C-alpha cells in the first residue's frame, strides 16, 4: 500500500477492529493514560518523534514551532515531554493544524483544553496543566526522530499511530499493511454481528456468526 492508501483506510476503519487485528497477529502496543482533549477526536498517521529534556549549552533548543516544521503533512507528532507542567497550548495546536499535522500525542500535559476541544481536539496527552515548563525544557536536533516512550510504549519514527477516546495504538511500520487488511475484514464481520443481533438471534445462533470471521492469507 501507499501511505495515502493507508491513511484512507485509517479514516474509515474502527479503532476496535484495528486493535483486534493487532491482537490476532500478536504485534503492536497500546498506550496507557494517553487520552484526547476532545472525546470525538481521532488520530492517525506516521509518527514523527521528539524527546524533551533540560537543554544546556552547547546544545541548542528547538521550539515546538520548529518541531512542527520538521514534520511532513499527514504525520502525527509524538513527544516525550514528561513533566507535570504543560508543554503546549492552543497556539501551538493551531500552528500544527495549519501545517497539515494529523495530531499530537504527548507523554506530558497541555493547557488551553477548552480552546483545543473547540478546534477539534486531536491532542492526546496525560491531561491538562496550567504551570509552564522551563524555557530550556525542549527537544534538540539530536533528540528528533529517535525512539521515544509514551504511555509505556516505545514509538519509533515511522510507526503508525491510531487512536480515539478508547486509547492510542502503535502499529509497527513493517506490519501496518497486514493489520489494516485484517481490520477491514473485522469491519465486515462486525457488520454481520450487528445484523444478527438486530434479528434477535439467540446465543447458540450467535456462535455460528462468530465463526464466520475471515483472516488474510499471509503467504
């Protein structure tokens, strides 16, 4: 698949079906405690990562705006900014959206929650905080696009991020195609289950419906 084709599938597929596909193949991971500012928000795309820490000379800080400009359109920014204070707010979120970023996932906190919610809310974090982080708590050129830990999960640059109010998943880039193909089959299967329930099938009859799931041929 091309990246465009993958993103089109992410737009239509249910998060639960992707999660089930990951379970079926025994791959990927699920973040803990990372939830959206807006309950209606969905997030998907390739990860562009950054690690924040106290920066001292001769290293030079990168601002959050510079990090955004390093991303490609359609990517998801994944930041490890693990402090109790906030690392971004409404202005940075809007700057990211204006640059075609598909959302932000943060091991850390945000402010301007209400503003971000009204704007679409594709910011997934540990929650809100009003206190400001130190001005030298930033990423550097050396800490961009390296593996980072968020929600107890290691995210590599290029891994695929997918999530909603139920949580955020990390799909290894080398397995994303088969996960998406299987997720589409789960979507078909879920539709059959919904029809069966509406028809009033009993538990024994539902067992037969559950046996109709199809799996992709990996050969």
